[in-house]
């Protein structure tokens, strides 16, 4: 952990400050919990009232505000807070274990300089691994896998044969990359397994969450685009193409052969059917069911997923449906009575 002055932090993130430049910051915290010697931030306007009450030493804000603490004013408070958090605390440090004698490494595997291979790791035939990669206990790397530089594989990750992984990829514990896709030909009541001859490609700076499953393609490759981040418990079907910079929140499910554009955001438990196209910069609300193509830059929600404004109106009516039904039945009764009177 490092200690920095307000002036040093302002210079580091390219912001300006109001307050004593020599204030010392040693920790980071939330608006409501931060105290003396700590820095916090405001990025969501709904938390603005907390700025006036905070006990933090410094608050990162997008503009000058009424605040008892010193202020660090930047264009993007959340991003600047992230940079400061990394500066003060850094990322997780991995134990330097070298190449464990209890790891099973095939004679034909090539391992780059600076790699750390823990006990219980299995690295198969003809695997090629770049520099400074880290393999936690229980990792399995299948035959002919290619891995770039500075990748991290947390405990019990499984990477099946032929998978290609770029640089600076992080795969969290218990994820499975490159297993067979869910492909079966049903004939006379029996489900016959279809060979999955594609593979999985994870491009640079991808992160895969814990307990995820990324299936290899049936014929074509499954591709996770550069810089995309996949949350825990996400399933990505065979042959799916995910563009760069996407964010998939936990429990998303994408069926096979879906084409997803770049910088798409999917909320928790979104389901996407196969063989459709989701455009670039699309936002999909939690628990939405996507069954049709979505154009670029659309924001959708609901099941089936429709324009988010229409979806909100539709769901707002749900709690009124019993009363509406009651009124409709009353109208029907009155119409029937009128019909009898005029009959």
C-alpha cells in the first residue's frame, strides 16, 4: 500500500484540486464509509447528497461541488478512481513458485520465460505458452493450445485442445474453455452427438469469469473479441462471435452462432437465441430474452426484448392487470344486460 498527497494524485490523473495539496491519502472507500486519510468518488448523480455529508479527506468529482472534503475534479471520476485505487493498492500479487516439480508438463510443450506453474497443473503435448504467465493449482491445458504473454489461469481452469489465447488474458477459477458445443442430430427419437471441429479464440485482454463455459464451434470458431469481459456463470454457445469491448454480466446465456457486435452490454440473466445478430453498442437490460436481431446502439429490455421505453411501459402495466381484468368483466356484464334490454 502506498501513501500519496492530493497534489500527487491530481498530477497522476490529470485533474485539478480544491484544498490542501499536502493532504495524505492512504486508502480508498465509498462515499458513506470513507474517513480521514481516505479518498472516494462520485459518478452517479443519485449519490450526490452523500457528498455533502462525507467524512473522506478527498472526493473525486466531475465538477466543483458543496463538499466538506477536498475535491479532485476530473472528467471521468470512476475511471480516475480506478487509476488511483491501482496506484494505492495494486492488483493481486501472485506467489513466485517457478515450475513446480509436481506439475505434469508434456515434453513437447514450450513454456516462455518468467512463467509460474503451480503444483497439480497439467500442460499437454505441443502447447505453446508465452512469457510471464501464471498457472494456479489444478489448471489443465490441453494439447496444441496456444497462449500469449502475461496470462493468468486461476485454480481448476480447463482449456481444451486447440484453443488460442491472446496476451494478458485472465481466466477465473473453474472456467471451461473449448469444450464441445451442445450439438446433436435427433433421428428417430435418439440424439446423436455432432463432432465439434471448430475451436475457441480468446483475443487480447479478455477476462473470463468463474464457472463460465465457452464452447468450441461445430464447424466455425467461437471468438471472444479483444478487451471483452465476461462475468461469472456465463455460457457462450458454439460458433458465437463476440465483438471487442463487450461486457457480459453474470448468468448471461448466448446460444450457438449468434453474432454480437462490439461494446455490447448485457445485464444479468440475459438470454440470447442462436443465429441472430446483435448490433454494435447495444445495451440489453437484465433478464431480457433476445429472439430477434437488434440494430446498432439500441437499448432493449423484456421478454421478448423490445425497445426499453416500450418495455418499461409494458411492465408498469403488469400490476394493474388484475384490476383492468375486473373492470373489463364489469363492462362485458353491462353490455350483456343492455343487449338483453334491447333484445
